[in-house]
C-alpha cells in the first residue's frame, strides 16, 4: 500500500478518537472504542501478579507514587489548552519510547492532517523534551547530578498508606506516641547505563525488613565515574544520625528510631564508602590485618586469619588500610560521624568473600 494511503487511513482512525458524533465514513467503530476501558487490563495484571507483590495490593503500590502535589498538578493540567496537552503527550511518548525520527515525523504529519493543533516539526518536540528534563531541579555534584529523597519522607508515605508493619516486638515505648526500634540496611553501588560509557547511577537504597519488605530510595546520583563521597553522603549522614540518636516523629502517633544500620555492599563499594584500600592492595582485607603477597601477577592472602581489625582503631584512624590523599593525609569516611556504627560488624561479608572463606 502506498505511504499516502497508509497516512490517510491512519488519519481517519485517529480522527475517530476525537469525534463526538458518529463516524459514518470511518471503518472504526467509535462506540467500541468508547466502551473499551483500561480497567479489565488492570484487574488482569492484578490477578496475575498479586503474589509477586508480597501481599501488597496493586492499587496500594500504584498510589505510593502519587502525592498531593502530583494531584494538584493533574488538576492544573486539566485546564491546559488542547495544543499544550498534545505537546505534553508527545514529549512523554517520544522520551519514553525510543522510536526513529521518521516515525516521529509520520505521527506528527498524521495528527496535523486530521486538523489537530500540533506542529509538524520534530525538532520543536525534541526541544520541548529537553526543556522538560528535570536536571534543572537537581543538585550539581561532581561530574553529575544528585537528588536526595529523605528517609523521613519515605517512612511518612509508607505509614500513610498503611504499608509499614509495626510489630509488638519492635515497640520500645508505649504512650500517646509509640516508639518503634528497627535495624536498617543500606545498599549503594554503581549501575552502568551504557556499555561503552562511564555514565551510571549511584543510588542509596534502604530496607527495613521488620517493617517493610521492599527497599525504598533515599538518594540517587547520576553522572560519570563515582560521586564525590563527602557530598554524596552528607545529607544521608545528617538524617541517619537523627534516627540513630533517638526516635524521630513520623506522625502524631508513631516515632521510629534505628538501633544500627548495616551496609550491604560489594567489596569495591565497601572500600569506597569506608575510604579504605581496594581489595587488590596488600592491605585489602577490611576485617583482619593480613598482608598479602604477589603471586603470578595477583595479590593473594594466607588462609590463616590474622589479628582482627576493631571499631576503635577505625574511628581513631589508626588502621593501616585507610586511604590517603595526594598530600599523605588520611581520608576520613563521612560514615564515622554516625553513632552505633561498627566498621567491622556493620559491613557484612559479600557473597564472593563468603564463598572464598568456605573454600
């Protein structure tokens, strides 16, 4: 079929979606389109995947991402003129799906043919997509951008949706405001987004297994290489210190505090957060004072466990595996300001090291 015939047929079908009266000259049954609803598909998804959400209702998960501010924005968008609504829809469509420029031009030309107030210029839509990019709201940090979400806001949202499980064994104080105490787990690691690029994500993900089974984002950094450690952890350490030092009020009836925070990370991420030497150095073990030796181009360690490293020496900067800057000064991890954090016990072994120890 010729391309102009395909465009004409597509335009007629698109026009049927916007007409209020019956479409006598269109092959599409508008009544059928009006009766079609997304609700059955939602119910189908809910029924097929209900077990995958760990007992959490599909509607609850869907409502987590909604806030009062988003609802206000939705009300404002309802008052937009048709042209702005179409541009916003096309910007969302083009940025979500990686389609070719020819496909974009074809769709814009078809929308213009049916009389919709939209520009045929693909360049204009792409420019609008760049203007809507949220990097302007992010904090510039190092070779990338950073956004802090907050532990408190996550807990307030989960509690407002009744998704936090507050068990009696975690209750520390009974009164007008109940105080609950939990162990928290934090994960941070680099996630490369492209094969041949240094650009990636460094998220901070927290999980409280006794209260909520799924991890929630605390912060995220996106850029090339690694984030600057001091700035990357500054806001997290400030807020985590509040939860470790005493109860933090979530609402009028519930306060939450952390007994400790465990950092579940792999070996390279652990040395990055602790400001210690990498696992390929001669003092690469973060748990004992073993000194490696080089054999066949690799650093190896004896199976004999040497003297264990201790929390006090880490806090006093006396351990011999701490990194130094260009001037020879010892680099201090920002996590040292957190109370109840043991640099040995709060950094559990990752899977690879457990496998080596079992061998």
